């Protein structure tokens, strides 16, 4: 093999590895987007169901239990608050359009996986600039039809590939790790709040 041919092979190897690197990171980013959207969709759907049940219970309690005026006023107030929360949450979830975004991210991940598999079948000698341009075009078509990942998605991707220290300083690492923990706490809080509130109200009603 001549020196020119060797240089061409080296260049083709670089092109192939560069594209594979981009696809690998983008696939992981989109998988993180998919998981984030799916978790949010699940939590807020459960939230709507749970708070709707609370609204029904609030409407039924005065019909089956004798309550003093203070408790009736508290019940009426909480019913109004729950109704407002449900209205705002329903509008927010509708605008967020989780179902379509989840489907898009899942399709993008599957397309990138198929592309990655197709590229892995190439011998480095067979891969050339034309192939690179062809697959780069396909890659950009997928990326152009997807929403942009957020910093947390990319942070999780860097964690997955053990390059987190190279990409983020200690302040950002601390901030994003704290954000992930607080988000989980927030999800548990909004799901457990009605249950805790009813248990507390029952204890107060029975004991006082």
C-alpha cells in the first residue's frame, strides 16, 4: 500500500470514528430525554388521577359525615384549591405534549441505533468520504426533527461515558447532582402530599 493510500485509510478511520462518536453520544442524550419525558408523563398522570380522587372525596365527605362549620369551611377551601391545581396541571400537561415527544425520542433512538449498527458493518477501508457524507446527512435529518437536549440530559450522558470531570467543573457537577436529587424529591412530594394531608386531617379530627 502506498503512502497516499495509507493516508486515505487513516482519514477514513477518523471520519468513521468521528461519526460513530457523535451517534453514540446523541443516542445516549435522546435516551435520557426519553426517560425524562416518560418519568414526567407518568408522575403527572398519577398526579391528576390522585388529585381528581381527592376532589371526589371532598365532595362526598359532607354527605356521609357530620362536620362542624370550621371543618366544612376548610373542606370547601381545599376543594377550590384542588380544582385550581387540577386546571393548571391539566393545561400544563396538555401544552407539554408528552406523548408525541416520547414517541419522537423513541423513534430517534431506534433510528440512531440502526445507523450505528450499519456503520459497524463497514470495514475501515471500505468507508470513504461519500459514505461519510451520506450517513452524516441521515444523522442530521434525525437530529433536526428532535428537540434539543437540556444540560441534565448531557450531564447524564457524560456520566455514562465517564467523561464528566472533563466536561464539568465541580460547581456544575454539584449543581446538576443536586438538581437530580431535588427533582426526585419533588416527584415524591406531589404524589404523597394528598395522602399525608388526609392522614393528618383524620388524626386531627379523631384526636381533637
